[in-house]
């Protein structure tokens, strides 16, 4: 993650699994629930769904994410809009998460861009710091664990 970009979290991770398998983990609801959050995801542009997580009062996060599939290119890119499902939550989250997959040898180079953080909002900057660490450690480890079991 570039320390200077206060508006985004960027991640570049090699996964020792082929892109088709990584794509399944990113787009099959029962798999998403195991490494990210449970929700009623469907791979259809415009589909809105809710995901449940743990509330984080220090960042103003209610624990409920209102998400929408914004765009996808099968096997290559998935873009999701994220907002806190509780508009009174206080952090004004209106983020975009973009996953990009590139074949690399027998594995996949997975890029994540989580953007839309307000550099002038202290709660959003706390969220950026916490989520940056969470994407890198907990989420990527959980995703790799699912891929290893598939």
C-alpha cells in the first residue's frame, strides 16, 4: 500500500491457484461467505445485496454493508460498490472495491483496489488503516485457505 494515497487501499497478491478457481472464490456466494462476509451476491451488474460483519464503532461502521455489482469481466475483473447500510453510521462510506485477476505462471496475480476514502474524514482514515491491514492479513489468508480446500 502506498502510504501517500489517503483515498485508497491497494493490494497485489500472488495466489498459487489458477484464475478460474480464484474467480469462483470471488463470485460464488457460499465461498464469499467463508472468506469475506455472508450475503446474497449474484454476478449481475446492478444486483444489490447486503453483507453482515462485525460492527466497528471506532470507525463508524454499523456492521452491515450495502453492496452493488457495478461491473465485471468474467474471470478477469469484478467491481463492487460498498456503502454502510446504516446511513446514520457516521463514516459516510461510499467505496468501490475492484478485484483484477491476471494469470501468472500456474497461479494468479490478484490486485485489489479499495477506493473512495475521504482524506479529510478521521473516521474514514481509521477505517482505511484498519481495512488495509485486514485485507492484507485476515482476508487474504482466509481466501487462500478457501482456495487450498477447493
